[in-house]
C-alpha cells in the first residue's frame, strides 16, 4: 500500500542556498515542528535569537555549532539534540558547507 501523503525529511535537499530553508511540517496553537536546512549558514556576530517559545532541536544530518549568550557553545552532529528554554539567547555560529545540515525543531509554548 502506498500513501500519497508520505514525505521524507531528506527529500529535495538543496546543495547550496543563499538563506536557510525552513519548512513547517505541522503546527497548531501550542506547537510548531519545522525542518530547517542550512548549507554553510551562520547568524551575524552580535545577533541573538530571543524566542518567546521553548525550542527542542536535533541535527539529523550535517554539523553545526550553537553559541549561547552566557558563553557556552556546543557542536552538534547527527543525533545530538538540545532543549533551548524560552528567552535563552543563542545563535548559530556555523553550519558545515560540505553537505546540507538538516535540523528538526519543535517549538512549544512556555508556561
């Protein structure tokens, strides 16, 4: 049996893109799930995400470094995941340009 609604997170990955590719996979008023594709992308120095929502993120393919305003940084490889509480300032320091980095991000309301 085939399902015409079946999708694959690794389908149609671009080799090079000028901006990150963000695709909303599912959402409602409480949660949003996104696939993010990066190819050598980074946030500008001095820029910080300061989000109203909690974010749980996992790297499925590729490699990236997250930096937090408090000074810590983590290099993420496939399978590595991180919970980023609402208002914890952070940015993407780099993503590899050797292959697309595929992230799965789940955003949900802070209580």
